[in-house]
C-alpha cells in the first residue's frame, strides 16, 4: 500500500522501496529545498532508474526541472506522475503551469479550464486560468473570470482585470481599478496601468515615458518590458525595442508580445533564421493569433520552407487574418508548390485588398492630392500636376529627427539611383517627428540628434537642405507649409513613401516603420507603374 501526502509543497509517496532508493529520495528532497536543483534532478533520476513507477519522484523532478527552465522535460515528468496518480490536483496544476511556461499556454489553459469547471470556487485555479487567458490575449475570458473578485482588495486581480478592461476599450471600468491601485501609492503597477491606458489610446509618446517610469519603479512586472518595447518600436526606435523585448524574454521566455515583436524586428532585418524560434513560440502561445501565424508563415516562405509556410499562412487566413502580405506569400508558396490556380487566386485577393486597405486616410487607387510647394534652396515650385501624364512620382515624406526615415534613406537612395531617369522623385520635408521641447526618441538621445521645429518656411528649407546633405540624398526636396497642409492630405506624419502613377493615382502607400517598409516591394510597384 502507498500513502500520498504533501510536505512543504513537495509531493511524497511512501512505497515499499529498496533502502537505496529511499535514501536517494531523501537526499534529493534536501537538495531541492536547499535550491540545488541540478543535484536534486540527478538524484531523482537515480531513484527513477530503480523505481520507474514512483509518482513522487516524477512529480518532484518536474518541479526542479521547471526551476532549471527545462520546461519540456518537466512536462514529461508531470505527465508520467499524472498517469500514476490520476486526478491529483497538485500534479495537474503543476503540469498546466509547465505548459504555460514552455510557451504552450493554450494546453495549460485547457487543463485549468477543466479544473475550474470541477471547482469554480477555487480562487487559485481561477487566477491561474485568468493568467493563461491573459497571456493568450483572451481578455473577454479574463474579465469573465475575475469580475467576481473586483471588489476585493487584491492587487493581482486589480492589475490583471484593469489591463484586460483597458485592452477591451472599457476605459472607465479600467480607470476605476487604476484609481484603486493609485490609492495604495505611486506603485509600479499603477504606472504600468497608466502606460497601458496611453498605449491603447494611441498616445505612444506618453506611453513610452509612462512605461519607462513603471520599469524604473518595478522592473519585474510581467509584460512591462514587452509593452515598453512595442511602444518604442511604433515610435521608430527599433534598436531600443529590441533591447526591451530581450529583457522581457530573459524574464519570461514564453511572452507572446515579446516573441512576436522581436521576431518581426529580426525578419524585417532579413534575419529569418534567428526570428523563426521566436515566431514559433508566439504562434504556439496563441494558436489562433493571425498576426503571429502570418509573421511565421512569411519567415518560412522567405526560407523556402514551402509546406510549413503554407500550413501557417492558411491557418492565418482561416483565423480571419486579412493582410496583403499573407495573400502575397500564399501566392508565392502555391507557385513554388506548383499550384498555379491557387496562386492566381491569392494574388487577386492581395491586389483587391491592397486597393481597399487604408494604411492611412489615402487609399491605393485614390487620386493623389495636388500640392504646390517651394523647393529647398530656391524660389522654384514643385507641383504634382507638372508630372501628370509624363512620369510616375515617388514622394518621400519625412524629417531628419525621424529614425525610421533615416533608416530607410539608404534603400530610398538606391531606388532613386536606379530609376531617377524614369520617375520623378521628391522629398517633402514635414514637421519634425521628434522636435526639441516636445518628446524625444530614445534612439535620438543615444545618437545625440536634436532638432528644433521650424518657425518659418525658410527655416524649414534650411532643415531640408541639411537633411539631404547629412543623409547624402541626391533627389530634390520641397518643404510643406507650417500648417502641414500636404502632410495632412497624405496622412504622412511622421514618415511615409507614396508612389503616384502617370495618371495621378496612388499605387503605393507605406509608412516607413521598420516592420512596414519593404524596399523590394516598393521597387516592384514602381516598375509596374513605369510599364503603365
């Protein structure tokens, strides 16, 4: 007969052991409690070689393997323990947590959903399940699970529920929980929630500052570096974002947003092999997340792993994810696999979506707004209508203080060099992306780049001339007026590239964010415009 009980959080099963196995097990317990996890693991494995049906040794080995961040091995041990002791709550909870920590969050959630259905009154199981659903981005389920506890004085509930409410745009309810946390003092949790509020509202400059403040107050908050990195990425600081995402992954290797964002950054830099493990973790953490499946499929396609790419991209489509790249990449994959009809269908879907998609207020297919701008360094004027019926026009909108514009300038210069005789190029210098006295980019600060917003058109002309000289750009520059008339007409701030056909229609429109801008795609559209 065996007896099962718990001592100091450690599962113990007393069997009719050989004396050596009993001694090894007791030594393993001592090493485990002392924090010597590798030694404990070795001793538990020695026990299992003699007693392979010892549930306690399997379970405790799972515990120490989790401590060693060897999550897949831990899952194997917990599953073995679960087969030997089915329906043991502690083993099942630990198995669910191991799944979550390994990045297989949905599998952990399935176990916890079953346990929650059995015991819906257990706050521990409810909180663990809510945390899994939170990681999966299932904010509706998080709110369902935690609303019953919202009136309790529980920082963990307030924090997780507040974040979920903010992400579901239930701002007033989320703010009520923020206020509750603020009453307990200026905590890192409160700063994080405020930063999230700014992030979800689209006030990215304010979110960057607030999330940096949250990190300063409490840098070990789950997810804070991921959101800080995302805000940095969307404000043009890809290098700062990369650093922040890596810090989040050092703390939580399974974090969805950090894996997805860092994978996207690496893919944008054509480092798909390095991006692949992160994108795989993101897709595994949220199996129905179209953005992650799309990014993974694109990386696999560029690596010419056609069958895998097809599976991921088709799953993204089934999940309802609609994007031009997913159709383009599926067309490429089908073509490579000899599926010409499928490739043609996807190409058509991509073209129709591109025409309908509004990355800005100005859609592909729209007539490009007319402008009449003064050229930098002269009194001459630049008018879009001057090129109508003659050449395609490539418009680059930006300012020197925009990191994304500076990053893209090299690729834009190469396109100009190849097509300057066939197309008209024009830099439209608009208001500064990061003007001194407003908000500064962390990247600009590191590079000691400062810019003052122009107080007059001649001053903006001087800024444009200096920008061309510094970046060694050869194409002409014009300056927008101080009211930003052209910038607003093209929804171009902080930086953008637009191609206008000979007929005056927009055929290409892309922000210059690292994750959006693809020089090869822009060049392909320009070649097509030249043939028209």
